[in-house]
């Protein structure tokens, strides 16, 4: 593999293929080990309420690509010209909205050259257009046990606070759930070895780190090298004991540059 690194991707399988291909083309050896499995949720009354009121709300914020996929799979319809705005925090979620048929002119997201893709960057784009007393829905994921990682929810909670301070009613709904994968003994042994063999772990979610600790509760991660796609994720990795963490934007080009810097 030449100068390539041994790279472990931990994002859900549905999100990883473009990165796998790009990393392989750059001569890296890629192990695709998702630390989050994505599953649907039951269609509750809250789901029906969201579908019924979506056309009349001022905006729908999607926390991830999976939120887009599962919301439209549940029956969310693309609104007409006078329908809601569609909010995304990053390019993957924005692309998922385009793939679902949403017009680019109806999507609000941080620009491609934004320093960071998160709720703070999204707020810079939408804060001047929000209208008091008009509902914003936030569509998200939930853990299988219906609890959520405190680190994972920080950005979303911050956005809710900004909206509420502006007089905007906010409703949240879990449209999918994040499940800890089941690894067999051979996979657990491979992951244990990868904690200290020079592999570079790529973390795009603090929930993935929580699942890794759940799967391997006694492994020492001090010798581990990792790349995190947000400061909050890097903080979660550090709290889990990961010895070396580099932060980069969740874009393939940025990821490749970070791998070069680690070399």
C-alpha cells in the first residue's frame, strides 16, 4: 500500500462508501468497522403529528443523513414553494436532501468552505430568517435504550436554546435509532489489537466512541491514533482515553490531509 495508513472507519455503513473508495484510491488500507448500526423506529403518534404538520412549519432540521432517509421513508413529503425550509449541518445531509427531491434553494446549510459543519455554523445561516411563533421540527436519532449520549446532543440542544430565545416553538422527534453493533470474539480481538498497532481510527460521532467503550470496556487506548470530525467528538475520544486525536472537517479531502499530517 505504499505510504498509505491502516484506517478504521467507524461511521454507519450507509454513510461510509464514498470515504472507503476515496481512502483506497489514496493508497490507504481501509477497515470498515461501523460502531453504530442504524435501525428504524416505530411510527408513534408524534411521527404522525410531524407528518401532518410538516408542510405548515417554518423549517425542518435534520441532524444527519440518516434523519433525512428515515423521515422520507416514514412518509415525509417534499414541500411545495411555500413549504418549510430544510436545515442541514453538513454536506452529507444536504446531499441526502437533494437526493430526496428537495430543491437546493430550499436548503439552508453551512457553506462548503465553512470552518466547521455543526449547529453553530448552521445558525449563522438561518438566524436572520427565523420567525417567532412558527414551529421548527428537529429530526434526530435516538439510542436503542431511548437515552442519548450527552456529547451527541450538545449541538442540537444549543440550537434549541437559540430558537427558543428567539420565540420559536421547537419540537423534536427521533426518526431512527442508533444501535450498538454486535461483534463476535474474532472482531473484538482485531479491534483490541488495533488499539495499539498504529491504525488510525476515524470517529464521526461521539456515540460511536461510547459504543466502542461498551464493546471493549477494559482496553487501554493510550497508544491509539484517531481523527475526529468535530471538537466535541475529539473531547469524547480524549475522555475515553484515546492518546492522540486530530480534528478535521467531515470531508474526504480534509480527512486525507489529516492522514498525511499524521504520517
